[in-house]
C-alpha cells in the first residue's frame, strides 16, 4: 500500500513535469510563425539528403578524350571550405562584427531593391517570401534553437535575390528567390559545396562528407529554380566526388573515387539533346555505384 507521503511526492513530480511541458509548449507557441523555411511547401530543397528524382531519364554516357581526362585529374579541387556564396559576415565586412553594423549594411542592400525587400524588426520580406527571425531559449527539458536571416542582394547572372539563414545548430543556408515568379530554392551553403556556373544560370551542389553522395544541378533561369539533374550513389556506397570546377557555362568536371578504385574523371555537359555524362572508362563508371538522371521535362 502506497503511503500518503509517497503518493503526494508522486503527484508533485507529475505536476512539475506537466508544468515543464506547458512551458515548452508556450515557448513553441511564441515562435509558431517561423516564416518560410527550407522544408516549407513549394521550396526546392537542394540540400535534401535523399534522392528527389526517382523517375528521371538516365544520362547517356559518351567518350571523354584522354587529354581532357588528364586535365580534370590534375586540376585543383574546389571544396565547401571556399564558399562562392559568401557568408553575411564577409559580405557586410563589419570589423568588429556587430548586429548594428550588419543591420546598416543590410539596409543599403534593401534600399537598392526599390521596395522589393523590406525589414520590419524580426520579419524580412523579399518579393512575396517572408522570413522570420526566432529564438527558443534552452530549458531543462529541451535544447534551445534559433534562426536569423539576412538579405544579401542579388546573384550575378540570374538576378535571384539571396537570403542567408543562420541556424542555431548548423552551418548557414541560402534561400534563392526568382525575382519574377517568387519561386524559392534552398542550398546549404557552408556544409555543402555550392558552385554557380560562370553565367550564374545554374549551380551544382552536394555534400562531400555525408554518404551516400547525392549531387544536384539546378537551373536559376527565368523559369527556375528547378531541378535539372541528380546523381545519387547507391545505398551503402562510399563513393566520393571532387568538384574540379565548371568547364564552361554548360558543363562541369568531377573526379569520382571509391575505396580500392582508380579515380575516375567525369565531365557532365548540357548539349543540344540534353545532359550527357562523359568519361574515358564507361565500365568503371557503371561499377562505381552511382546513377545520374535528368527529369523527363528538363
């Protein structure tokens, strides 16, 4: 039989637990409006780890000249440690860094949009997209979290608006917003490699550190953003990719490597008939455990 003292202690512990849950729920309610996020409906999440394009057309494989393969193998690799889409701290060049300086630098970029972007305290509006800065404090029952957004102007070539999001527990990301349609893509700049083409109308993105490899090419043209190409390694594959840069505005170079295999030079090019994968060893590519597909309408 449970004593009165033990029964009372159990009731008090239950009440304390319920109180913590209520406090956590209140904290969540305070940031119920988190604005547009990477997982919001309609956002093209180019950083998603699982493959998106399950019913696309496999890329044809054609021959890559030996001299081109040798040049690709010898070329320096580009990595996520050298971001092309610079972070807000680098764009704003505030020394020492301060929110006051960053807000002043952002204000100049916002003013240059002629009203297409505006900030109202925690809310940043770009075209029709609304981004909200929020923060949840740490409690005894849950970790804290936050997101902060900065408007960083327009991308060269495409003219897409760029908004950085700083996460509480992850590397920053970028929202890329079509200035005509308002359609939005998300890239995980910093954790992933993000490499725009020379004309700014396409970009390559993938994560080099978290297998299996999933590489994507997105179009940033007037009709974009849209997925143009996806290369996904088979489940359990340990294949890695070194990005060797854009060869021109319609083709880029990679070196694919797997444990125990000879590194393989690859050029992926968009030609008149669509995307093509070029290599001098098609059999090695087939055994590498990676498949590249283009959506049927690309």
